[in-house]
């Protein structure tokens, strides 16, 4: 049986304490050797310890170890750091102080030409040196200590300067009404450090997430058990059909309203600030929406064309100005963003069956919207030779068994919000609520979601809704995780002839790192 006590005994023996270790196993001996090696490395100042501190906390009271008497005024970023130098160093014949080691190193190098002082000269003057290994260790200690002291002192100064500069820009951004998150602090710190070369990015000042506003709604729980049963029965019926057809023949479509300006309801703010006011480009854009109608397939693919319905003052686009167009979006308009039956007919005719449609015979899951219930209108709108079987999701059950509602819309809106918020803060010419800007962002966002990397995400939506028994084979990443890794913000734009040093996104299709102008303003295609 494994004995921790024997491991400690072996460790004591290797460090100079001689217990009875005759019964130690080979595994215990190996483990003791690892511990002894670690301690020896630590004694020679060669062991590096790394720690991670979270810069934000949603609720400081969740930290059970927090000191309730501690305040920001108690923070000393210099004196709270570990001491720059160790006081004693171990050699073969005992320990020596830092001053003694430096004195010995200076004496060792005091000869005008190499070689330095020999071992006999060093042993006679410094009793802690007994062999050639001690001489090499002496020189290494002296060199590392001088370099590390200068490096650490420089790092502390750099952190102070970076921290102060970052805090100034953050407070300026707060005063200007910008909404900030950890993502924004990363970009700001990298920009500052890129310009002034302080240090690698590290956050010293502390911020917490505070709600900008709060929405309250009244939920009526009407016969939840009946809704749950109808949802389960519907899912079971579709699963039986899936056994007889390929997954590429099963689709789900649903409408979703997007605000013209997608603003997060949370923002970084100074600790203790309860009234959080942030700027937007247009207050009207927070109450005006447009509607999208995507199609997702059970095999993890997306429909070729995203249907978008915009709100226009007279229900029609201006005749004197062309609107932005792209191959992957189909755009209509009305006096409101709400779709009508005519919009539904146009969507059926133009967006369901396209050149890349997996089949001319599809089963589509639709909610209980009255226009979706009009099967006669749907059949009349189908292109010639196409067949569409509609399966109506029970009323009130879309949040349970509609794949788009269960998972897809949330990461998709998060992607759109990330693009808009970055453009608002970093690109003065970017106006999120303008018609062409909306269409550009939607076209690019939908193109991102069509990347093969997000097939597992879409299949997970079908799995979470109950239609697929097994989840995706591997842990999938969200669009924000794939497109905005930390390494992106410190890289240069890779678009030919672009001199921007401020990159924005990693394209999941071509794997190029691009700046905001090259990707969004110029509408990147690949």
C-alpha cells in the first residue's frame, strides 16, 4: 500500500535527514525524487511560480475568503509584491547570504584575464565553496540575481505606468458614456502597451460588472405540465421520422427580432458606483428592430440565404439609392419590422430551396404563427418541383423544442453585439443603426455562422431540443471564442497592403487575422 509517510521519509533523506527507508517502493522513491528536485530548484531560485487573479467578480460577496475590512486604499502594488531578492542561497557546504554570494562572485571575476580565480583560491576565502559545481552555481546566482532584480524592478514600474495610463483611458471612456467589458480593457491595454512599450498586459485596477438597467416581466404559468407533454410527444414523433430520412432533410426556421443597436445590459464600472449611464449612437435604435428568419438543418448546416425584413418609413426602399446586397442575404421591408403573410410567401419562394439545398423534399419545424399555419399559402409559394412538409411545434413549446430558440439565437446575437460594440468605440465612422451597416454586419455574421467550425454548435441546438440523442463528438466553441481569441488583438492585420497594427477578428473560414476596416467596412469575403 502506498505510504505518504515513507515518501516524506525519502524526501527527508534526500534533503539530509536519515530515516529508515528500507521498505520504500519504487513508486515512492520516484515521487520523493520529484519533490526533492522541486525543492532543490526552488533553493537555487530556478523554480517559477505562476498565479492567476480574476479582475472582475459579479458578486464580491461570493468570495468566502474576502476580508470585509479591506478597501481599495489598502492596495499597494509595489509593497504587496514579493521581495525582489532571496536572502540565502544553498551550496554544498551550507548556506550563504546574498551579500556573501555577490562578494564571492566579484572576487571570482577579479582577475584581468580568464580563467577566473581557481577553486583553491575560492575555497580558502569562502568556506561555503567546496567544488567546481559550487563555482558554476556561484556565477549563476550572481548573474541571475542582478538581472532578475533589474527586470523585476522594471516590471513593477512598467505595471504602474500601464495601470495608471489604462485607468485614465477607462475613466475617460466612462465619462464619454461607453459600455466597457473585459474584452474592451484587453484591447485598450494592448493599444497602450503597443504605443508605449510598458510591459505585457496586466490589470492592476479592479472593476466589477454592474447592471446598466433591468427588465421585469410577468410570467403566467399556464398548464406547464400539458405544454411539456405536448412538446415531448412532438419531439418523439419527429425522432421517429428522423430514423427514416437523412438529417439533412430536417430543418427548423423561426423569426427573431434584432435591435438596430445591440447593447449589452452590463458594463464595467468603478466599484461602488450604482448609477451606470452609458452612451449609444441613437436612442431610437434601442426601440426599433428588424427581423431575421434563418434556417438550420439537423446535420449542422445553415440555409444558404438569410431572410431579413427591415422597417422603412413608407414600407419601401428609396428608389434613388441602392441598398447593400450580398449573396447570402435576402432583404425585404415593411412599415414595421413585423413580417406579414406576404413576407412569409416571399421567404418560402426565395430562401428555403436554393442552389445548395440538400434536398427538394424537406421536413420543416415551424412555430404556431398564423401564417406558418396556412399550409395552402405555403404550398402555393413553393418553387416548381419542390415539396415541403410542415410540422407545427405546439403552442407555448418553442422554448423547449425549437432548436433556434433553445441555443442558436443567443450566440448569434452575441456575435452581432461584439461586432457593433467594437465598431462603436474604435471606429468613429461606424454607425450601427444605418441600413447598410445593419445589412453588412448581418451578412458577415451569418457567413461566420456558416463556417464548418460551427456545425457542432448547430447540432448541439438540435440535441438540446431533444431531437438528437447524442451530443456533438467534441466540445464546440462559440463564435466569440473562435473569432476573438486573446492573441488576435496583439497581431497585425494580414490583409495584403493593409498597414493597420490593430487587428480585430480571426476569420473562421480563411483563418486570416483582419482589422475592423478590412473585415467589416470593406466587407471581407472568402
